[in-house]
C-alpha cells in the first residue's frame, strides 16, 4: 500500500488553518471525493455533512461544500451532530457519501475530516489513497458544467432524527424514570442530543459541557477530562455519570462515587449482558491490542472470545463485519454496537449500560467490577529519526521482555500512527516485572532513536 500523505488512522486531522487542515485542502478533498463517488450515471448525487462545535468548522465546511458542488454533487448540511449521526443519516438519506468535520477528543485548535461511504462505514485505506491521488492530480478536469452544479441545503431536523434512532436502541419495556444522570457533553457535537435523549427516556438530567462557544470543546471537560464528570456526579448526587468526547463517538462512565469506569469494563458489562440475553453475535467481543488481559480472561471464563485488532475503531469495525460480531470497541471508550450503528457511538453505548442498571437494580459501582484488571503500563518514547524497531539491540530487548512475561502477560511495541513515538506497553500478573520490562525496552528504543 502506498504512503499516506493526508489521511491518518481516522481521516485527515491537524491544526486548523495549517496544512493539512486548510480551506484549500478541504476544497480539494471535496473535489476529489466528489469525483470518486459520482458513479457516472445521469442521476443527482448527494453528500451529507455534519460537524462538531469548533470555530474552524465555519471555515472547513464551506470549502468542502464548494468542492462537492463544483463537481455536481448536491450537498445537505446538518450543523452540529455526533459522528454516528452522520453515518446513520448517510444511509437514511441514500447519500453517496457522508462527511464529519471534527477532531474528536483534540482541543479546539485542531480539526479533521472523516468520510463515510454510502453504507455508513468509514472508508477503507484503499479508497482514501485513491482520494489522495485525485487531490494531487489536476483538479480542473471533471468539473460540472454551470447548469449541473450541485445545490446546497441545510437539514434542520437531523439531530431530532438521531435522537429517535438512539431512543429506539433502548429496550421498549424499560424507562430511566427515577434515575439521576450527570452527563458531560464536552461542549461538543452531543451537547443537545445526549441530554434530550436521556430526558425523553425519563431520567433527571444534570448536564455540563453544554455551552459551546467555538473554542471550549474538550476544554477541561468531556471523556478526556473525567474529573469534571466525577465532580458533577458528586455535586448532583447522581446515580451515574456519562462523558462524551467532542464528536460524541466515545463514552466514559463514572459510578455514583465518581470513580471512572474504562471502556474494557463497559465492554465486559454489555458483552455479558448480551450473552445472557442471547443477543451477542460471533461468540465474543472485538477489541484492540490495548485492551486489558483481564478482559480477555473474564470473557474466556464465560465461554466467550476476545478478538484483537490494531488500534483504531475502524479496524475493530472491519473485524466485526468479517467475523459477524455485534459488539466491539476500544479501552479508550469507543464502543461499537453493530446492531444499532456503523461506527462508535457514546450515547448508544451509555443507553446499553443504563439498560443493565435499570434491569438489574444494581448500583453502577457494583456493575463496574466486571473483572480485576492486570497491571498494565504504557510508555511513549520519542525518537528523532531512523527506524528504532529495526535496531538489533531493540529487537533483543523485546525478545527478552517477551520471554520474561511468557505465560503471565504480554508485551506490545508499536509506532504511533500520527507522531514520532514508539509506544511500549506491557501487562501481566507481576506489576514489578511489567515495570522492569517497559523500562528496559524503552531504554533500548531511546538509545537507538
């Protein structure tokens, strides 16, 4: 596969108004992706565009719109809506392409462009490379004649439609009546839809992070700053806390004591509940190489498997589709419920957790203890040049570490997809050994880099 110039592990992302996140490059994305997804027949082609609440969305969106319209694609814009909402609406409106403008959990200075195919799934690496090739080719060819330019309309009811789809994922015989829920929407894309959905299902909602101003998205709030949610849970004496990230495709939960519950525990909770109810497909759960060994052991004890993929919710989704699984996700809180969504969805995942809470009558603190996590340590080692992982001393240190952990843990050494970093992660039953293995491998990488 060719070298990627613009696309990273989750679309194109970078500092707003600096390459690759400029209006010019956004225009070229619209031109290139529009050309690729225009099938050549005479019908009107459609692209739908959603965004989060970043100030730079006002710059990126019109540039994309201009690119799509200039190749003859009709455009529908939604305004602020969660990433999974764009994926759903792409399918619902029979669009040829869906676009989400967001840098997810990054701060407001960054932005990004995520693309979805007509089936509502993120595009494959191969298609992204085709778009890159078109972006760098002559863009004047293939422009629509002046009478075939795309028309642009704003669709105001996209968020309410997403709310209805989200509510339908909550069991009909249950209600959130009597529950007090603290929800932190990160001043992001879920700031209206998440509190409204919970309220309409009967909950008493205490919402924070619901006053976006263009620059406060993810600022000391949301899933990357769970301390804000924990404080809200205590302040409002809530039964549970729910935090989303900037584009609302990620979930972090707090129990009634303000203790954070990570994505692995939530996957175990939903997976076991679905297995009990006979609705879990594929005989297990799909997660990434970062998920805790404790999750794997807990699922195994229940006769379920844990399939691992490389990091990135797109790779989790690809494995789920190929293996017929309906539950997967990442430790960081990206949870994919394939019966309901084609990408990670923080609100949908929260509703599954709430369903277990309501049905069991148990407090979140009890439900959160699905397994005892084994000691896990991650260290990021910065390097300046070369390929440290090809260095003989680094290879030897990795081999020694794997031998030391043999049978009681695992070692994972991988390059970051976005920075000059080598990520060294080890986990195992012996915390001191884990610490030593990470220190030894990190030292070898440092010396080589």
